């Protein structure tokens, strides 16, 4: 109720201030002069003006015509609190092609995770919605009749993001059972050599270009590896111990890839919780600081794995042992730098078996709805390597090739050069910039694309799922609007589809950058959601009917 009242007030702010000024002048002329008194008619006139102003403000809250909608949005973004911020907006009808509203549509903004719209569109276009990413098991020698593999077993990854405990009852070993089955179906019962985790399919750093160094501390900055496992994170739970002692740490799934320096303590019930983690760059040691009071339910957080390919091989060996397949050798990792002079050539090996990812249409959903950074950058790198073709290592990183393919795709669909300047795929880079106009052009193109349904179905639904599950609840946008969110510290965006109250299909791109509000109760997301709500409520027509 308070938000609605605030919205009504803001929409009519110009008219309200004008009426207030008129009343002030009216008072000065009639009340300030000596001997002048208000009559009943004068009081009635004043009351009428106030009521008229209120009615005008209320009607502005639900714009009924296209000019009213345009004025409502313009009034909203022109408020003094946005003086230091920048708004980029474009709204277009898919039914008529008419632009309903625009503000700085050709200016460059930080889209944050709206970048994922571009990468997913690229993946669907270049790979197809049925495409799957393969992880293979290779060896130089075929197993003997008794099931002994004399040499090494190579696990060769190509960026499948979907091998994780989340989809397998929180059991990472169970997640690897299809790969175990691929091996045992080939007759292997014993491996005399090493277990080699080969992540050389991707070249380049393990983090996306433009990421901040401290992103690697958090789940959203998980390292990029062609052998990805469990989203390249583990969950750490901290629980109180005996008063005065250290807190207890629990790791899920358990792994030796991370080592912990536990510097916590358990304190009395009347003290507060303060837990934080820190892993110095380039190390596998996690320092845990802080305290938990007795009786506290505990604190849980996700930490990134510094060497995901090694973790993959270690968990795979555990899965093999569960199925009584013994590995005599050790676990080794082969990265792209070790393959520069001797690239992996599949034709030189026997492929004992493989597993495949979810199809691209489902990967699109797994990326867009939760706004999964790692999956997006894995997809971009995979598209880059598909573009490269063969085993040649030209010196260009997988990410660079993916961006080159994205630029080619955008040129093909008519987006001018300079309107989309990306250096990685997920939007975690603060250097990714694009225009609302380019985003609208992308949405228009994908609405006509053969994979249009897969692209649309992957987007979060307001009030239902993904990053929109708690937004726009109780509004006309709930269960109606489908859009990609985007959030960085000074960047917020929302771009997608909505159907108006008149049944017209709209696409929109709303970007708000460099906005700081001193009132923490009113967030940048809320300011954007007001505009999205008006679009869903709008009962006029783009043609002005």
C-alpha cells in the first residue's frame, strides 16, 4: 500500500507541485491582505483544487493512454534522486513494431547479467537447441579381456556444466555414475596407470576477462575449466562447538582440494555471529574467521574450488572405487599450457565411452533462470573452440574466439558495431557495455529465431522462478513478465517480454547505472520494477488507440 501511494505521488509530482504553488499564490492574494477574509466559496475552491490535484496524481498511477504511459515513465526517471544516475530504456511492440518509449536507447550501459541474453542467443544460434557437450574417456591401449587397462585413463572435458550434486540428491559420486558406467561398459575393471584430468580443451585464464580479483572468493566467480564439477564450488557449514572451543566445519561434498585454517571460536549465547572466509589468490588454503554463539543454527556459504579438474578426478576415482574399479596410479591434471606444443588429438586415442550434457535448450534455462555465471562463460568458451575447429592453437584464447563469434553473430542480425562491447559472456565483467537499442534488436531477432521458444522459456518468470521469483509479486506482471535480470554494485537491468493489459506483446530493455539511493528500503530493482509494472498494467495500444 505504501509503495502504491508513493508511486501515485511520484507520477503526479509535477502536477502536485504546480497545484501547491497555485494554492500558495491564492493564499497570498486573498489571505495576506489586511481586512481580507476567506469566504465559504473561497474555501470550497481551495478544496476543489486540492482534490483535483489528488485525482490527477491518482490517474497518473495507472496510465491509460500511450501519452500518459510515456509521461509517467518520463516523470519517474526525471526525479531529483536520479540526477547522478543514468537511465537507458526502450520499449517496443512485437505486434506492431512501434516504439512505445525510449530514453537514451543508443547510449552504452553496463548490462550486468543481461549479457547472458547475448551469450545464450549465440549458443542457440551456433550450436542448435538439441546440441549437447560431451565428456570423453580416452586411452592409448584397449583393456585386456580381464578388464585391465595397462596405461593411463584420460578424462577429457569440453565444458559440460551439468555434472553436479545438486541434480543428484547432493551426492557428487552419484553424479559421476554415468561416466563410471561408460567405462565399465567398455569392460574396464582395473587401471594400472594414472587417472589424468585433461582440461586443455579451453585455453586462457581460469577467470573471465574483467573480473575483479575478489570475485574468485565467491560462488559467482567460480573458475572456468573444461572439466567442471559441482559448479566448481563446495558448501561449507560452520556450527558452534563447546564454549571457548573452535567452531566445527563441515564440507559438502568432501574434498582434499581445499585446506582450512580454522580460526573461529564458540562464544556465549548473548554474543553475535561473525563468520567470514578468505582464500588468498593462487592458494587452496581457506582462512575462517569469526565466532558463533552457543545454540546458533550455524552459518553456510559456498566457496569456489581452486583446481576443479583435480577435484573432478578425485571424485571420479571415489566413484570408481564404489563400483570396485581400482586405480593403481595417481591423479594428474593436464592444462592447456602443457598442451601448447603437443595438442590433444582424439584420433590418436581409443574413446572408451562418453557422457553428454543436457541439451542446449535446457542449458539455456540453467543459465538464465538462476543467472549462472560459470555456465555462461563455459558456453562462450565452448562456442569459441567449436569456431576454432581442429587442434590448432593459434594463440587466441577460447574466450576471445567466443567473443569474435558473438560479434559476427550481432553483425549478421544487424546490430551496428560499437553498440555491444563485451569481453566475456556472463556480465560479471564491469567492462561489458551495450545499449538498450541493441538488446531490443537481439530480443526481436530471437523472437523470430527457430529456437525462439527455447530462448523465451529459459527466462525467469516474475513471481514464479529464477531471479524474479520474489519480484513483481501481486502486480499485473506476476506470471506474465519474462525477463533477464542484471545486478552489479552500480548497475541494474531488466530486459525481456511482457503482455499488456490490452493483450499486446511488448519487449523492453531497462537499464539503470550509477544510482545511489540513501533510502535502503527503496532499491534500484524497485525503481525498475515500477516501470515494468506499468507496462503490464497498460491497457492502451502502441498505435495510440
